[in-house]
């Protein structure tokens, strides 16, 4: 099979399942509202100092809520009711809560159950499918908002405490360590196609289960380092997978939440290609002088990629000198940029390496 035909077939899959745009979160360095908590509360006085997990739970637990969803979905069989539940983390004292987009789905309102036993009706302010984040607002002030850490300071092996409502068991606490950084959900669980929401994740062995989504992953200081988003339930062979959960970095969560609160949506840079991972097998078969990178399967007309002269079958191997192993790396690296930023791509074309400079645009649809 010729390379052109291969990338064409793969592009159809990518465009259908993953979108043809590379989309990233806004630069996290932005002014925070005065009602965003800057430091974690002290641990409860009655918790012994030699119980670090219990101390973190006393600090973060009051900030974690259960999100109960009741929605009507249109199906081929007519309108059907849908019920679900997940978790959320109080982001601002004036009623704003971060959760996952897949938790709220298409619902316009949800019921929020707080750790103190009270409940409140919440409005879905906005969702961002490209990071799988959403913001809910309740009409209440003085909430126990969590402190969000700089996820860039997270290190592998540090204590990680997950708090959420797995299977509806509210305020469940599990613990482990940060098992890895900059992770992607393995391709075998995504039909071989990657999406921006499933890359640049924190991996943990703290137990995460259905209902934990949207809950907090916290560090030893009682600060949120991530929003729990996924776990691996089992392999294709049916064998269980234990201790592999994922969280969206807190810096990404805070940046997207700030944008949704301000405008109702998150702004993402737009590159304008359909990416396909270059594997060593593809490289060997078609004589591509690179063993990893991203094949440009399609170029969106009039996009930054098109204007910069990127072509189908180009292979992107680096962005501003940062090595790109696959589409997950490309999504993760571009999260650091904003619309209007200029980047230099290292590209392999017709057997030779060259540099392509382009200015990222803003996604409008």
C-alpha cells in the first residue's frame, strides 16, 4: 500500500473520531480572581501528624462534591432520560465547581451534594470537550474552595490522594503515588486514535473508579494537583488492570475553568492538521528517515498549517526543539501556547529535515 493511500485511510478515521484540529488550553499564566484560594487550609487538629493521607483528606475532603446528573437525550427511539453521577472540586468560594465534561454531558443543570450533607441545584456554565473539563455554578458563597497547585512541580513517586464518589460512595479517599507524567491513554483503549482530552495526563495508582471522575487528586500539602478523569478497567483480553488511573493536570484545569467562567467557553490554538502517529513499522516500510513523529494526514485549507506550507505526508518530529514521539506529545506540547504564538516545527519531507514556522490561529468552530 502506498504511503499516500495509507495516510488517506488513517485520516478518515482521525477526522471522524479525533477531529482535524490540534487544540490546546490557554496559557495558564493569567490573573486569578480574588476568591480563588491561594493556599490549602491546615489539617484538622485531631489528625495525627504521622497520618499524611488522613491529613490531606481533612484538608481537601470538604472541597470535593458529588455531581448527580439527570438529563434527557434524543435517541432513535425518542427522548430518553439519563441518570449519572460523578465528582467535582470546588474551585472558587463564590460557587464555581470544576468537574469533567463527560460527567455533565448535555445536561444544563445538575444536583450538587456537598461533603457536609447539604445539596444545591447547579447550573452548567460551560464544557470543554477538548480537555474533558466543565464548570458548574451553585448559588452559594463562602464555599470551602480547594487550593490548586502548579502541576509543573509534580514529581513521579510523590504521595497522591484521590477523593471522589466512586459508585456513589461520597467522600471516598484512596491513596498511592504519582506513577507517571505526560501520559496518554494507551491506543488499545481508544481504537488507535488519540484525542487532546486523553494526553498530558498524570498517572496514579490511587484507586479511581466509576463516579470518581471530576474528583480531586491531591498532594501531601493538601493542594489539588489534578482532576481525576479516567482509569483502565481491563485489557482487551478481559484481564483486569489495577492501579492505573489518570488525572488532568491542575494547571490545565484552572486555566480552562478561568476561561469558561469568564466567557462560557475555552479558547484553543488551531494548527490545522489531521495527525497520524508514525510508527517504526510505517517508517521502515515507506523509507521514512525517522522512527517516530506525527504524519500530516490532511491539511485544513486556509489554516496556519496550510499557510505555512505543510503538506500531506510531512512528518513533524519536533516543536521549538521539543521532540515529538506521536500525536499525544504534539497535543501536550501545544498546550503551552496561545493563539497568535509563533512556533517552529521540525519536519521531515522527501527524506530531508527542514524547519517550518507558523503562527497558531484561534479555533472558531
